[in-house]
């Protein structure tokens, strides 16, 4: 988990530095809308944020499903744990 945090922190830093280096004003046209005189840094950071948000939203159902499945399996394991018996061979090893 820490490796992912470091990776995304470095990626965010690189995007921020890139955006700051490209701070000129640009005209943005999208789906018939025109936004004139928008800083390129705002466009870059905004699209990066939008990409991260879309990625998380598409991953969220799978993450929630896996968490629920893990919770169900842990509950099932807890129910069966008292029924697990130690084989007689291991009991003899522990006695020595």
C-alpha cells in the first residue's frame, strides 16, 4: 500500500510541476462550449483530477464487492474455526 501512495504522490507532483511550467492562457472548446482565456495549468490539473475521479468511480463497485466477499468469508471462517481439529501426529509433536 505505501508503494501506491508514493507512486501517486510522485505522479501528482509531476503533473503539478508540468502545469506550473505551462501557465499560459488558452481557449478551450468542448461540445460546443468555448472557455476563453483559461490558464493551461487549470486545464491540466482539472483533467488530471477528472481522470482520477473517473478511475475511482469505475473501480468502486469492484472494491465494494471484494470487501463484502472478504467480510463474508471471514464470517464463514469464524464459524468453522472451532470445528478444525489438530491431527494426532501434531499433538504428539507438541507434547515432546
